[in-house]
């Protein structure tokens, strides 16, 4: 069974918290589209850190050899588009206001940062290293 949906849902809330802190606009369409685009970037950034480790560990195997540590670039486009769509739907339909003291912003952002750093440190200790010019060149 794939753990990707579980990981995606685990990181969507910290991404939402960061979006709400980074993007504040007033007009209806920009209030929907700008946070959705930024949320897609935040989630894709998390995937950019995670995927090389998962590929190196044999957890995912791609049918085609991609340009980024063997990962096809359309994978990241898919992450961005999926997250953009989920956030856009949320911002269009829900728009709830959580009561003060109910949200766990610091915990959520800490979770995002700790998860990313754990992956980077684990990759480094596990021997996954590349010189910058080796990332996109064969």
C-alpha cells in the first residue's frame, strides 16, 4: 500500500499555515489563486527534498530516467498541480475561520521543517550526495 497519500495529507496542513502567513490579498480571485499557487510551491519543495532519498532507497522506481536524481520533472509539476487544485477548492468553498488558540501554527511549521531536515540529514548519512552540476546532467 502506498504511503504517498498519507504523507501528502500530513504535510498539507503545515503548507496551509505557511500560505496563510505568506500570502494576504483582498480580491476574490487573487485570494484564491495566489495562496493556491504558493501552497503548490511549498508542497513541491517538500517533494523535491523527499524524492531523491526515496529513489536512492529503492522506494520508488521511475519507468523513465528523469533529469533530477533520476526523477522526471513532470513528477514535480504533478505535485504542484494537485496541491494547487486542492488549495483552490478549499479557498473557494470552505473559508472557515478557526477560533483563536485552536490552531497549531508553530507546531505545523516545525513539523514541516523537521521532516525536511530529517530527510536531508538521513540522505547525507546514508551516502546520497551529489555535486550541484551532477543533479541535472547525466
